[in-house]
C-alpha cells in the first residue's frame, strides 16, 4: 500500500485530493517561458517519487486550521526543494539514473543540471514567500542545513575512517532536516500550538533518520528491479553508509579495506563489497538501528490528540520497517 493509499483509507478523498493540487502547483512552478528549462524540470517531475515530504506537510496541517491552498503551496515548495537537492546530488555523485530514468546531468550535462537545481530552489523560495516570513525563514534555514549535510558527506567521500556519529550527523542534516521541516511547515500553516509544532518537528527528524537508514540498507540488499539501479551504488560513488561502516569492524573488514584502499571501486569491486557486507552479518544491526528511530518516531506522537492524521503518521513510520523486511 502506497503513502496516499494509506492517507485515503484513514483520512478520506478530501485530503488525498490535495495531492492532485500539489502536482498542479508543481507543474506550474517548474514551468518557464524558456522552453528548454521547462523540458529539463518536467523531466524531473515525470520521474515521480513517493511524495513523502508533501504528505508530511499535509498531514501535519491536520493538527490545526490550515488553509487548504496554503498547505498545497507549502507542500509544493518542500518538494521543489527536494527535487533541487536531487539534481545537485546527481552532479556531485556523477549519477546517471534517477528513479529509473536518465538523470538531468546524464542527458544535458552538469552545467544544465546545476542551473536546473538552482532554478527549482528559486521557485521553492517564491512559493514560500507567498506563505509569509515564517515559511521563508524555515525554508532558508533548512536549505542551509541541507548544504551542510552535503558538505559533510563530501568531506567523508571514499573514507573508510568515517565514524557512526559522522554518518548519523550527515543524514540528520541531509535527509532528516527536510522531513522535519515538512512537518514544521504544515503545523505552522495550520497555526498549531507550539508544543504540537515541536512534537511534529521531532517526529519528522526521527522518521527521516529511519527512512534514510532503510534506504542505505536497501542499497546493499535490494534488487536492481526494486532499486532501479544496481545494488552497491553508494559504494561506487564513495558514499560509505551504515552497513559498510559496521562491516569494516568485522572479520570481513580486512578484505573490505583492501578493496577500498585506492578509493571507490568499480562495478566488480562494488559487487564484492556488497557480498562481504552481507556475509559480515551486520544487516541485522542496521535494521535494529532503523527500528529504534522508527519506534521513537511513533512514540513521539503519543502526546498529540488521537486522530486519523496521527495514526497515518505512525503507519508511515512502520512503513519504513516494512520496506526493510528483506534486509
């Protein structure tokens, strides 16, 4: 069951209809009088995605009295920000596919991809400006945090000395901060009480941590069909995540260090790294860490009034664990 199937089941078509409105706003915001710009940005839109971050904005907006159109604009601003970061990430990582489709940089080069990302950031900021100074401030501070997370990741690229704490701080800034901002924006637009905003922001960060760790686990044990890219892509890009960090401390660590001694490996080396990580037996610990964050996310919701929206947020956290069932 997808994210919006869960929302429909619990909250009804009225809330789900907001997703269609988000897509309409994304289409307009990503458009340009320059036809080539529109071609590039709509290539990104057509790749789809889970739209988790817009979902969080809209769900958090149920804990108050939010204007529906404001929620739609806020959700679109968050998704545009996410799309911009993906565009830039593909340039940095030299990624050639995104969600099973050629990346922007693969089709049109790095210069176009960088400008497309900048364009989307600007469009996100313009939407936020329509929502008021609080939304602008939240989006701006989140963008700076995202950049800090990316710089941290670049600093550790290809390093087998990357620590668990360095990894967790990087994903907190690079992934969880935008999940948290999604919840905070929805709550802010709903004029929710300060304590409710705090709880939802904390939930978003914990959920984001669990989600990223599960993504990193799936990069090791997921199928190419499921991932829409070969397993071990992070390793080939020099991004050494939790499974590899833990495996380096096991008996398989010696061979892993030999493979990685001269930097990120090619396809054959990456396949061997995946085999060694799985053989090390660390995937159970990776799942345990993700479960801890997901369980803390669910527990953080306890102080909120019981409601269908609260139940959907809890189910989303459990969805993270379900997608790791084969890890």
